[in-house]
C-alpha cells in the first residue's frame, strides 16, 4: 500500500513537471519574440523545427531523469533544498545535453544560444513554483478526513521510531496517531498498552496498527493481530518482529500465496558477465588515459623515499578469497599494521572516541611514516589507481563493496559477512557516502544495499559521484 501511494504521488509530480516544461517553452518563446528581440532592431528570432521536435524532447527526458536522481519526486524537500536540487539537476542536464549534441553533431541545429539561456532560467523558476504549489495542494488534499487513514504503531523501539519518522517526512495517505507499548510509557504520543487497544481504536478512529515489536516479544504478535481482526482494522508487521533483519527482506508471491523472502542481488548470470566485461574494458581505458600520471607518480615515489613504487596488501575478495591489492606506496618501507589493526577493532565494535576521529587513525593521515608524496596521492586517491590491475586480474570490480582487510573478519557479525558475496570495488556506496564519518554498521549496510539494488545505472551514478568526491570532498 505504501509503495502504491508513493508511486501515485510520484506520477502526479512527474505530470506537473511535464506541464512545467511545456509551459516554460511557451513562455520562453514569447519572451524572446515579444520582449528581447524587439529591443534589438534589425534582428529577428527564428528557431528551427529540429530544435522543437527532437532536441527539446531529448533535453526534457534528460532533465526528468536528473530530477529523479536528485530525489525530487520523493516529496520531502524543504524550500532551500528543493531549489538547490532543481538547480543541480538543471545544470547537469544541460551539460549532458550539450555533450550529446556535440557527439551526435547536432550543435548547428541548436539555434540561438539566447533561447536555451532564457529557457533554462524560465524552466527553473516555473519548476520551482509549480512544485511548491503542487506539494501545497497535495498536503491540503491528504488532510481531508475521507482520504487519510489513521495509523498507530505497536512498539516504541528503534523500528517503531523509524516508521513514525517516515510517516512524518514522506507524504502518504496515513496520519500517525501514536504508539502502543507495554513497557515504554508516558512518552510523547503514547496511547496505552495492549489492554487499551479497543478503547483507543474506537475513541481515535484508528484504521490500522503497524506492529514494530522486537523479536523477543514475538509472542505478543498473535494477540495483537487477533485484536485487530476483532475490531475490523488493518494491520502490518515489521519483519524484525519475526527475527528477520529489516533491510534484508521483500514481499513476493507464489500463485497468490504471499511470501516474505530474503533479498537477492541482481548481480548474477548475464548481468554479472556483462559487468565483468565492462569492468575490464573500462580498466584498460583508465590505465591508458592515466598512463602519463602513473609514470610521473612512479618517478616521484621512487626519488622521494627508498623502496618499491607499488605496495601490496592482502585483502578479502569474493566469497572470502584472499588476494593482493595493488596501490602506489604512500608510506615508508617497514610500516607496521598493529596500530591500524587496533583502531579497526574499535571502529567495528563502535568504540571510536573523539580523539580517534580527530587524529584520523583509520586513514593514518597524521602519521609521520607517510611520505610527502604519499600524503598528496592519498588526498586525491591517486594511490588507488593500480587497483585497475586487480580489476583486469578479476580480483576486484570498479564499483563494489569496500575491500576488507583479513584481520577485520574476526570481529564481523554473521550478517556483515554478506558483503563478501560479490567482488570488492575500487569505489562504492560506502566510499562516496562519507567513509570516515560513518559508523561501521552504516557502511556495511550501504555495501549490502549496493549488492541488493545493483544495476548498471547505479554503477554509473557511483562512478560519476566518485569524481566529485575525490576532487571536492574533504572527508571520504
């Protein structure tokens, strides 16, 4: 039901955007024809048919895709972030559009540059106004009592709070009323215990209860469901109440029999074969175009400190297989890993203090054993370029989970070992999402999200974002 509601709202906002694009085109043409060009006697405004029939629809398609990438159809944007999201999507769309126009030799058909400039400004303005109006009207529409369903949550634990937060942030046809809980009482929006369900449901006209109890209280499930059935109200269960990790499940069916299943990755069969082929092609391409940089860095490393140019370290690959990862050497020869190993244990067990974070031990940024050249190549992730050799050897992928160090595994929980199901990557969701700022569990969940949600478009998105992170992000 939640997915269906969100799908309907996304389609509504998509329709608003399409209308906004068409309106922006009409307004832009009128501004040029009746305001800008009349101000310059002797000049006339003309735009060819190819621009309107082919190039404009291509730009609109790219722009809608970029809006989707920016999450502009999720309906949780504030005024400031909505405008910035639209501006970022618009600029990216125009750059990609101009690249495609140049690649396909369509630049001569673009027409006057002033048209595209006026259209860009007009479109950003109309998109912003139309979205604000649409979201305002949507809020008013959803507040109608005949549309909204009142929902309560049974369980004031972590999952219950997450669901309540989601109901507040994301527009749905649900109105969150409060919590039922047998143990956590006198909290904000507290409705009562199990014994209070019948009276509260009738008093507050509750239409549905979402059961978000921890697994240890699963014996209460049947009683709550029976109470919901007796009161003729709907119910839903968070999978964690059954002892199943929340992020690892999805609902499927077999001949109309509903099944709660463990998520499986799309990264198998033909998809996996194509990814491997594409990885090797891209690895050859990057090694070729980066060869001048590789030569320069190799010379600088060799003359700056004694020792080899490349550094090899054991990492854990697909299905736990060990392999040697290649990097440019950034530290003096003979550096011990004991200090790093102690810190990794703290990171995995969640015992990192403010002092550790400040010193940046995980990356050894302040360590005197790092060479001057090493500090530079680490800052721009140049030290990881030789990992394209690992991609060619089949040990790694360009995009994938962060490659684990063998001594990490002794502190892993069983669910965290799921990240070893696929080949590790040079970059990935964890690496571009604030690697040093995230807790270890958060990073692992990002790796698992990548495995479960894999697609070629996701790989492409991560590669593009990696360039931005490497060039402009302070912390990774």
